[in-house]
C-alpha cells in the first residue's frame, strides 16, 4: 500500500438498491440481497486489511 495514501479512521456505507439491482438483471429480489451481503463481506475484509478502525453499515429493505 502507498505510504502517502491517507486512510480514513471511519467509513460509513448506506446500502440501498440490491432489490433493484436483481430486478434489473431478471433475478429474484433475494439474489440482490445475497449479492449485497457478499459485497459487504468483501468490504469488511478490505477495511480490516487497510486498518480502518470503524466501519458503519446501514442497510435498507422493504
């Protein structure tokens, strides 16, 4: 990782649109939520690797 890269202490994510993502691709809504979960898992791993101290995740669903 670049030594000059400034890594934030806190990153916040607002998840919205997984159902629309799936619908756009002709998939069941649940597949959009599954894909969203997989993406969050990857983000958590990346944030840990980057030593981001706080990660806030807010998800919406109807």
